C-alpha cells in the first residue's frame, strides 16, 4: 500500500486517518511542503536563530600549532582571539564568545548552534588552550567562535584551516 507523505505525521502522532484513497502521487523530485514532510524530516527541521553581531576587525586564530607542523600526543593547541573577549557559554555580553575547535570536519550550519561531538569540541568554560590525543596521521583543525548560545557570530569569526601531522 502506497501511503502519501501527508499521512505519516498523523500516524506518528497516533491519529489514524481514514484512508479511502491514497491521493495523488508525490513528486519525489521536488521537496515536500512543510506540512507534508515525513516525520523524520519534520523532526530534524530546525529554525535558524538570530545571530549575535561581531565587531569589524575581530579575528580568531591558532597561536599553536602552526599550519604544517608535525606534533606528537598529547597535541597542545592554543587559541587566539583579537577584538573580542573570551567568556563562558551562557554569559551574554557584547563583543564576546567562546571557542569551538573543529577537527577533521567541515563548517557546521552557521545559522544553528554548533554541534558537540568528537569533531566539534566546545570550550564553553572560556578555555583558550587544550591538550588532546589524535590518531597518528594528518588532521585538519579550524576554530569557530560561538556566542553565549553556541551560535556563530554574524559575520562568523573563524580561523583558517590548518593541517597538522601527528606522529
């Protein structure tokens, strides 16, 4: 039985629609309207949040290691910030934020809170340095400053991506 996408949300909510006809076929080439999104897509849909402004000339960068460095474990990383203040997550102060270290991953959606996992490490305690263990081999690192809600600023403050080799 082919159930159109419009019936998935009521089914997931425990509402049993009376199905006399499955209705027209859904065009799989175009995205469904919001009301017709499957439950998994509707649950994953997140609305962008207002972004905190960043002052002109502010920048985030690596103090160490440098691009191309060969390092050993534990890898010491020091973060730099110019033109803003590093504060703890949750503290809403103008021209401030906290560091996020992106390891071997692309930039996240800049309109949403920065993910938190092994590839996106948060320093909401206002740390400006860390030591970490990485597998031997080549790794990319990038810094992204987040506001008090872990959302990148507008414009975003991010470092250049650096590549290091862990022995």
